[in-house]
């Protein structure tokens, strides 16, 4: 009788997307953020295949397979495959215990909506392989690995927020994260009678990667000008409004605006944490709207579709706050809406959007969920 090959047990991993309540473009400035993992996720099923380094993944949502050889990881992959190659390249130097595997990927996360499906993919794979091959890499290192995979393989010089939120999320909580020290605290989502609703503009701008990196560069430029007068400054996190005022005239205007936005946004995150304690939703909503105005006029990462969604929402009864969420130039608006008003707001907002831009804006209501984990 033919001996059947021993089948190694498979792992099932859930890796969530994220939202960000407030604290946009502050992470790479060593600042403060308040994201959360959501209930929508990517799922990996992973199994050792007994080879030295043949990795095969089938993506159910794409209907496509990909292959990688751990001994020869190229850098020319495209689309979702880039992130897989990215994680494998970052993970393999950590341990020679990493070997070949077969995987299946399914997604319940809309791509391109600004919910960080790429971070979910990176974190889910890194976490799953860490478990499957007992690599004993700590969660903080896995977050770094996932972030580096994104930076080196997608071309976006992203901060750490998305990967941190996907990995460390906690049901019904926001994560108050200090992106300098990586100290964090879970803040209960005391939203009372209000719900967080995402409206997807359906816009994805191809410029977003280069514009994102350009913003990062402008912030760096701002810091280096500030440091000439205030050498103790390490990042925009350390800058007081008065210090910026003192050197503002030495900066190109856009650079001064970027700095001003980041300083104000860090202060808004602190305030948001404070008002969440008391469920002060009106103040929280105002903070979200102020963030949008900052992203629009000072940081200049909005677009007409998002401005329209935000302005229209703010004029509707039951909406406490609205802003573009994520890197900008498209994706979703995040809206804080009184529970009873949600259906009416969504229907008026999407109708107005259709009339103005001739396209559909999808709404998405999702709870706050746990971070990456094994499913039984
Ligand atoms: C993207 C990046 C994050 C963060 C946000 C803006 O999502 O991946 O690191 O910078 O934009 O807050």
C-alpha cells in the first residue's frame, strides 16, 4: 500500500483592517495617533509544505496564485504580491526555521478604501508564519517587519500606525499610541449614541504614493530649519507653536503649513482622548472636522470628492463630525453620526454625491475589533 504523506496542521489567521479616529500624518513625525482595528479582515490559511523554501499562496479574492522561493526573493513583484514578497524578505533573515508553505488568502476588506488592507496582509502573514514555524519573534518586531515590508516593497514611506493597529487592536477600543516611544494605551470607544460610518469616495489617486513621500520630506525639511534655531528639536513632535512662529518666515510657505498642521493635530489627539473619557461627542466631532480642515488647507492631501462628502455630511442633522481618513487623495470619509440618523444621512449623502460626481459612494459601518489572531 502507498504510504500517504503526513499532512501538517494548518493555521487560520485573521488580520483586520484599521480606521483612525484622529491623528493623521502624525505617525512618521513621532507623534500621536488614535486608530483601531476593525471587524473586517483578511484571512490566511497556512500550512507547511515540507519544502526548503517554496512558498505558494492562492488569493481567493483575486482568483490568482503566486509563488516565491525563499532562496531567491526578487523585488519586481506587483500588486498584492509585493506585500507577500516584502514580508518574506523581511522575515527570512530573522530565522532559518522559516521554510516553504502553502497558503490561501481571502479578504473581507475592500482594497483601496483606505482601510489598510496592505497592512492587514503584511501583519497576517508575518504573524501566521511566526506561529507556523515557531520563529519566536515578538509582536513589536512583527509590526516593524510588516512596516518595513510596506516601505521597501510598495514605495510608500509609511509610518507605523496601520501595522500597529492591525496587530494590536482590541475590541471596542481605540489605541492611543505614541509613535516615538511606541507606548500605548487602550481607550474605550465611549461613543454613546453615536456610530462611526465610513463613506468610500471610490477615488484612488495614482499620485498618492509620491505625494505622501513628499509630505514626509517637507516635514523633514521643516525640522531641519527649526533645528538651526532650536537644536534640541528631534521631530515635529517637539515643536511648540511659538517656536514655529519664530522661524516660519525662513520656511517655504507649504513647509510651514505642513509643520503647523502636525503640531495642531498632535494637540487634537490629546484633546480627543480627554473628551472620549466623558463621551463628549460634540467636541470630538468638532475635532474631527478641524482635522479635515487642516488636511485640506494646510497639509493639502484632500480632493474635491472628499471635501464634498465632508461638507455635505456636516450640514446634515445627526452628524457630529466628519473628515477624510488615512493618507488622503481619496479613500473614505469617517463620519460620527447619531445612531437613529444613520440611514437618513447615508441616503442623503450618497444621493448628493451621485448627483454631483455621477458615481456611487459606498457606506460601511463596522465595529472595532481585535488585532491579528489565530482562529480556531
Ligand atoms: C497611511 C500610512 C500611515 C499614516 C497615514 C496618515 O495610512 O500608511 O502610516 O501615515 O497614511 O495618517
